[in-house]
């Protein structure tokens, strides 16, 4: 898989994760049906937030690692070209 496709996939995972977090917050705070469910409703909203965190945080760290590595490679190429 090329870096461009991997970065696109990671950005998509981040977006889905953020949407799940937002949905969990919406369900917990603004949805009366989930409130009427009691504990089951709280679990549903918590699962949405948890899966959103699982999708968004590790992918952000890996994406940052890829971008830093790419920047270091470009600096090394520029240094080699200037000498």
C-alpha cells in the first residue's frame, strides 16, 4: 500500500472516529430515547465514544509518525543535494 493511500485511509479512520465520538455525546446529552433506556442507553453512548477514541487517537499518532519521518527524509535529501 502506498503512503498516499495509507494516509487517506488513516484520515478516514480519524473522521469516522470523531463522528462516533460526536454521536456518543449527542446520544448521551440530547436524545430522550437513550435517557429512557437507563443504563443500557448510557452503555450505548459510552460504546460510541470508546470506539471513536479507538479509531481516532492511535491513527493520529501513526499519521504524525509518518509525516515526521517523511519530513526527515526530505531534509536529508536537501542536505545531501546541497553538499
